[in-house]
C-alpha cells in the first residue's frame, strides 16, 4: 500500500512558502530538491526563500500579532485541539510523508505524528491556564497586580530529525500564549512542516499567525530577521555550535531565547540493575530515530560485574535488527539523513577502533544506494576516543567498564553537554543519589525514553537554555507584567 501512495502523499503537500495565510512562490522563483535518504532520489522541489521572503513572513507575523494576542485563550486552545484531532486522523499519510523525507521506519514515524499531536492537545489545555497574581504591598499602602502577556512575534527553527514533533513542541505553546510565528524547518525535511501548516490552517488558525519559510540559506534568511528587532523571541533546536552563533545574534536586540542544543548522554548500568530492563532501555535510548536524536545514549558505562553479560545481550539485540528502507516491513534501522552523516559515524567508529575498541557487531559501511550504516556495538572504548566527546548521531553503542559509583559519575559528567542521562539500578538510595549528582536537565531512571509533552524538556551546561513542554513550556512565550496600584 505504501508503494502505491508514496507519490500521492508527496503530491498532496504544498511546495510553496506559507506567508500571511497564502501559499506563495519564492520572490526570485528559486527552488531546491528534497531527497529520499534511502535511495538518494529526488522526491520533489520546494520553494527556496530569499531574505526578502523572510522579511515578508516577519511583516505578516507582526501585522497579525495584536489581533491574535487579543483572541480569547479558549479560542486559541480550540484551534490546537482541532489540529490534534486532524493529526491523529491523518497519521498514516503523515507518517509515510515523514519516512520518505527523513528515513525513519514507518512505526517510528507513526509514533512521532502522535507525539506531535500530543503537544497540541497539551497546550490546548495550557492556553486557558495562564495566570497572574494579586498581593498586598508589605507596607499596606498599595497592591501588586501581576499579569502575563504574549512575548510577541517569534522566530522558530526546527531540526530534520523530528520534523513534525519539534514543530508541534514550538508552535503549540506559541499559539497557546498568543504569539505569532515565523518558522524555518530544516532543508532536508521541509514537507512535514508544510503539511503541518496546512493542517493548522484547516483547524482555523488566522492568517499571518503561522508563516513557514523553507530555504537552503538558513543563515542568510534568518539572521536579518533576528537582527530586525520586531521579533521578540527565538526558539531553536539544533547543534550547540549553531546555537552559540544565534545567541550572539540575539544579543544585539536582547531577544528572549530557548535553545535545545547538543547532547552526549551517558547510560549507566550498575551491578544491581535488572539486566533485562537495562538492555530494553538501552535499545530504546540508543536506537530511537536510528540514533539520530539529541537524547540518544551516546556513552554506555557498565559496572564490571555485569559488563560482559550486558555487552553480550545488547550485541544480540543490535545484530538482529533489520536494516532497510523505512517503508519496508519490520525495518528498524533506516537510512541516516545524508552521506555526510554516514561519513561522520564511520570516522568515529574507525577512530575508536584505532585506539583499541573492539567491534562486536556492525562497524563498517554497507554497499548500495542510500545512506545506511548498520547497528554497531563497540566494547573497551577508551576515554580519548572522539565519540566520547562528540555526538555520534547514528546506530552505534560504545561500551566502557567502571568499578565504583564515583568513577561512573566522573565519566558521565566529563562533558560540556548536559541534556539527559540514564541510569539503571535496583537500589533506591543509589537511584536518588546518582540522579542528583548527574549533571543533566533530564534523568531516565530505569527507563530509556524521557520525552513527554507533559514534562519539561531541556538541558543544562552547553545543551541549552529554557524548557519546552510541561507547565513551564508556555512560560517561554510569555512576559510577566507588574502593575503597581496605590490606595
């Protein structure tokens, strides 16, 4: 069925820019190709926005801001609720679209569509819960009124690895708070965002509230919008290197920022862990999205007493995974996003092996079309291997041994990143002790997946600023105003 409908789901998506409620071609008429990473073949062409198109999108967002901010919160919430229902109703076609442009297996793509929808449902409920305060001044002479208002037009930049979920996680709270937006999806995966724009329009979102600009020139288009000053917030998900540059640009006009940046997640397994659960969790934490996730387990530290058995079990599981095009039945390991990603993974594995690591399964590129790299397990990975410091962003599990709790914590925290850490133990005291000492914004305690729309997502150190999701997610799009009243 997927083979028959592939061209149909691609053809059904608008390929133009979405500005002021209208689909428009780029002003200079340029387009760029979207490729299927499993074959390298062209799926379609989409509009390639210029800086002038970016300014037009910001103009539309600025013009729509006053009216949208005045819209009753319940109405904004109902738009999100309708979008949630449409996403669920169209899960199959949206999942196939995502698999074609990004490569992840259909089962995972279906899960991501549902995950994206949940952000709309969650923030539909949060829209009516924005509150303030009333207090008596300490000297009794006046009153303090506190209210919260939309921060204003926002710029949103989303990555290629979760092309629909990251859109939902940013657009949801922006709409709930009453902020208009200009969003730039990754050039590798623009179709999911274009489909999402169509769905939100169908759900009743007013013209100009959401503007989508697809472009190959991300810096050339977005930097002028950041430096313009009319947008009052930037929310970015991507690499730490790009995040640093964007923060410098935001400093000029003192924009509010939310930054979800790189990760280098440690996965700790103690001798007293439930090994079956630990291996299950390792597979989830490592192989979600083919390992192309900032939350992916990047470094496995296993206590000596269970080191060999954990490595054996994980290798069996990894070696059994079917690799292929994401539309095929039972495929778990789809293609990486592009050939550069394959080269990076291959280089990191070779570097570790050259320094003494042992390959238990996988470990080399495969012939044929598409950007494939097999599920790989390495043991005895030395601390000076590049993959100890760099995100692998692929299906590679490097395992090292430790003896003491302090040793494990020192290794886990020896990184500039602090997004998520995982640990497996049956000792409740150790669980709390280690969780408190791990330097990360999120902890997976005896579980391999931490992401949830109802929970605050974000990191510390150079993994970012702010939080998305949970009850705090909408706060990132609100300003607090204090009104002094004299009696």
